[in-house]
C-alpha cells in the first residue's frame, strides 16, 4: 500500500515543510539513507507546543507535540523525495523532550511519534529510538525529533 494513501486513510494531512531556523539543511541524503535535522512541533511557521514536560506541558500534550513534529518531519521527507513511497524503512528516531526536574516520561511522550510511524508504515515503521530529556530546546519547544529513513 502507498504510504501517501495510508496518510489519507488515517485522515492526516502533511503541513508545509518547516523552514530551517539557522544555518543547516532540513535533510541530507547519503547513499540509501535520508537524515533529517531536528524538527519542532510547528504549524504555519508558529511553535505549537512550548515549555517543559512535567511543569508547563502535560504528557498528553507532549504526545501531540511529538506527533506534530513527526508530521513536519514527513513533510520534509516528502519535499526531499517527491513521495513518501520511496521510504523502505524508518531506521531511527531521536527525540529530545524539554523536561522539568524529575520528569522521566520521555519514552511515553515520544510514543506519539513512534506510534504514528507504525500506523503509517506498518512493520517498516518500527525503529530504533533514543528518548532523552533536555534542559532547553530551540524556541522553547517542548519536543524536537530527528529521523533517519532507509530509501529505495
């Protein structure tokens, strides 16, 4: 099944790809791998979820932030590849969660992105992952994710 059709079936629409915030490119292809830079939970150029988990942002909001950041990541991948159907497998996700002192539910927050990848890509969406707490993220974002895809 086409991943583009799967997005439609899930009633998900990719946002416009976010623009880089500094001197870097959103994606780099190396052989059959696509490496994405860190992606924030942005919508229409605006940060949607800011603050620290465990203080300003609930776990449920963090999960939504991770989902939104992932949709932005997929938008970048589609812009780079022309179609998501060139993706063979999701290799790895690295997630940074802005965390208040004592917050330890980073894995649950990042499940927002991981669960969505599996919903879209099926078994090919299962990936290696790192979920870390961060003192601060760019623009005060609650979540930042980066993704590595294997391509056809």
